């Protein structure tokens, strides 16, 4: 019969100078901050509330276009799309496209990311799915496949429409996919200027207020409508750490810029990255049932890093697994977890893997395992008597 076995291990962390407050009280209506390097959520406020995303939902449109570049042999950076009257008539921020234009995919990417071109999103939607309505349905389906449970799209641009919503958690999910799945295209999010055919000098600057600051910011997208307020999906990298943060519902451009800078600075200043183990390092041993070996080593599949609050004194970690482990086991199989507890942060669960192959044992190992099980049961019954 399987039971849970745990080995306690405590990792000491050198004391660090005290930093700013551990809890950040954001002025945003909703906010979400995650450290991608350790997959640690640092801040959640109304994280799953479906809200109008404004132009921040263009991130989903760009993601769909990047997937088409990867998966559709008929779509490349040089592919040209036609411009419909519907696209040309889009208001708000545009590339100033007209029906005679045939912009390339690369031009449209820059027009969407840098200029926040509503017309460019319609061109992409119609080019990939025939109609914007079809594209919006495909966006919603793909978002749900990615775990974006609070997202529903009515259009490709984020233009105000009933039922067009995303949560800040969902926006962080799509931002993370853009960063991790398409690094070859991510540099466009840090591009500060672009105009198509010299037509929009007044709409050629990237609205991300952090790009000009020396804080490692390199993306992703701003948004604003009267209903949504001012929002930003941002990312920044300092050293080995990268954060993604989403804020929305702020009252002005200035408030958005101030809040974005402060929340990014807080995320980098208040938390530090700590290495618990290096790749291949053995954390514990675990017994094996019916194998040609009686135990395996539980090792780190990669360098194990966790985030701690600046000033934290120690991190406690417990190895958990079901014991005895059942043979056969292959080297590299995830068979246990390192459960890390830290002050002020959620619990982290990190897989540990087997350091060796263990084949199903012959007659002698099976007899040995049966005997050990019998001994365990006898001891268990004896313990009940006392």
C-alpha cells in the first residue's frame, strides 16, 4: 500500500538588507505581476476579473499572426495582405492604410505593435481568417486552449464592444507566450518608432512609457479606452530575472507611466533570486519497489532557483513522493517534488527526477520487496497496540 514519504531539508539564505514593503498597494483597478525566471506570482489584484482590455488585446492578434508565420507555409514576413474598406474606415490609432495598399506581414507587425494600428489588425484578421468575425472566434478558441479562461474576443483590435474582455492574468499568459514561444520576433515590442510610408509622423512613437527608462523594459503593449481606462502589459529584464506585469484601469497617461515604473522597480528591488541546487545535484534518496536496485537518487533536472523576499533568513524545502516508487523507472523521470516554503510568497513545487534507470527486478528483488512490505505491515500493526 502506498503512503506519502517526506524528507525535510532546510536551505539557509544569507541575510540581506531590508528593502521596501513586501506588499505593493497598486492604484490600478486590476494588476498582476509574475517573475518568469522562477514562475513566481508576486502580485494579484482582481486578477481573474473579465475587463475591457482595449488595445492590450492586440497581443492576442499578434500571437495568432506569429503562429501563422510558424505553422502556415503560405504566410511569411514578405507576404502581402489586401486592405478592405472596413479596415480603412477604422478609427482611433491607425497606420493610415487605404484600399490601394498591400502591406507586408512585417509592416503590419510593426504597425500593430508600435503604432497600435486598428486598421492593421483588421487587415491581419481578414488575411488569415477571411473575416474579422471568424478571426475573433479563432482568437477566443485559441485563448481558451492556452488557459486564458476569462478571455472572449469580438474583434481583432480591442475596439470597445460588448463581450470583448480579458483578465489581467490572461494578458500575462499571452505576454509570456509571446516572449517564450517567439523570441525571434520579440524585439519588435521594444521598437520605439515606426511609420508606414511616411504617413503618420504624429502616430509613429511606441506608447510604452518604460522603453526610454534604464530599467530593462523591452515590451509589450499599452491600451486605453474611456471604459477600460489606461493600461499596460509590460516586461523587463534585469540580470537573470525577467518579470511580466499587467496594470489596468488607471485614470491618465501620467498615472499609467508612474504606476508602471514603480511596480517594475518594486518587483526587482523587493525580491532576490536564490539558487537551491544545481542541475544534477542529488537532493534525497528514495526506495524502489520491485526493481533491480533498491533506491534511486532524486536530483535536480536543472538549476533550481527560487525567489525570496529581500531580507529573508531562510527557505524551507520538503521532498515529497509516493513510496515505495514502482519499477521500472527511467533516468530523468519526474518521480518527486521539492516543496519550497518562503515568507511572503506562495508555495513553490519543483519536480525532482531519477538519477538512474531501474529495471523491473527478477525473482530475488521481488522476494526482497515482498518481505520488506510484510515487515512494514507487522511494525504498523504493532504500533497500533501501543
